[in-house]
C-alpha cells in the first residue's frame, strides 16, 4: 500500500533574505497559501506545511544575531508590502491550522539561513532550532517534522536535541549523480516527463530521526523551459507526478512531492497543482494509495521498528 506525501516550504520574505525582495512574488505567496489550502480542502488532501519559524510571530523586537541579511532585517518592507506582510505570517499559520483537513505544521528553520552557510556553526543552528520550537509552542503547536532551508542537510544531531523527530531528506537521484549529471537528467525529465520520480523508503538514521526523502520538486524547471515544453502537450511535471502516483500505488513505498507557495506564478502553475491533486484523488478511489503527512510516515516507521525489535526478543 503506497503513500503520497506533499510538503510545502512556506517562507515569505525569509526565502529571499539574501537578495532583493520581490514584491509581486511575496504578494502571490500569501494568496497562494490560501488557494492551496482551499484546493487541499476540496479533495481532502492533508499536507505538511514546513513554515519558517519567524512567520509564527505577531511581532519581533529581537536582534537576529549573526544573520547575513542584517540583525533587524525583519523591519524592511517590499514595495507596498509592509514588514509585517513580508516577515510575519500568523494569519496564514492560523488559516492552515484551522482548515477542514488535518494538515501538519512543521518547521523550515527560523530565519531560513541554510545550515551549510558560512555564518552557521553548531551554536547558530541550535539557536535557530530552539527559536523554531519556541515560536510554534507559543501558538500551541508541537512541531516534530523539519525541512532544512535550501535542502542543505546538516546538524541532524541538533534536530534530535530540540525535539524534532523527522526531516525531509535529499532526493536519492541527487545523491547518486554528479551535479552536471543531475542537471542534465532534470532537463531531460522536463522535456519528456520522464523518468518516473523515485519511490523512496523512509528510514531511521543514526540519530534516531526518520528521514523522509524527497521524490519530486514540482517546479524543477524554470519559467522559460516550462513555457516552451508545455506547448508540446501535457505539462511535463504533471506527467511525472502522475507516473509517480501510478507507481507508488503498486508498492509499499512513498512518493514525496514538494514545492514553495511562491513558486506558483501563473494560471498554468495553478492548473499544474490542481491536475496533480485531482489525479491523486481519483487514484485513491481505484487503489489503496494513501495521502499522509511527514509526521504520520515517521510514526509508521517507528512502529515498524518497534515491532521488529520486539519480534527478536
């Protein structure tokens, strides 16, 4: 019985702290969070919303010590968008938490500094993780899943120390290929809608954390390539996602799809997401495929591990 996981990296301005703040994309990101929530509600699809910790806050008077974008970067506006709309998102957090579907609220760092950045050491990482857990707890949420900013996996030992139990691991295709080979494969995939994204096997790592690897980034080709390739027929990413859903329905593995709300910039992008969710919903009606959150996957992995241990005693 296969499972599909959908995780979303929700960042707002923190995803662009190292560049000029794109007002239109940030405005779209806010609107897209609501549109995605409505889409998931319509088809009863739970998702893991990995939210940058600072977005849980209503206000901030703290200095972000050592932050590469400035210690008070959260006071900057983006065009007509106020600092609150850029760097804070408690309204969006509450909207997701009160949706009709039981979504998971997860963590995506506190200020989206990736853990391989030159400014990040073990102390910095621990501080970010502590702030994540605290920001969630202040609003009544126990965050147990973690998505590393920019998918740079590091300091897993510190995750366990701060109460996190699982994380989104790197796509196995990226791990198995050199960078230029992975880029060539990505472009080929975009053109042909092939190969089928990997069906992954979540597992316990050496720190007792459950690694739920990524399978397919739903915006893995740029706007220019996407515009031309989609003219050739069905959106190639939709073709890949459908192929992955078909395959996982025949296995006991996991298909892990992911995206950022700010990725969605055109009507075609909205159609992409809607097509994938509709297909997934139809597949549930004709097969045993399930849709679960990262936390639910982690619970299943731990239960299986406990059963295995008990059966050998």
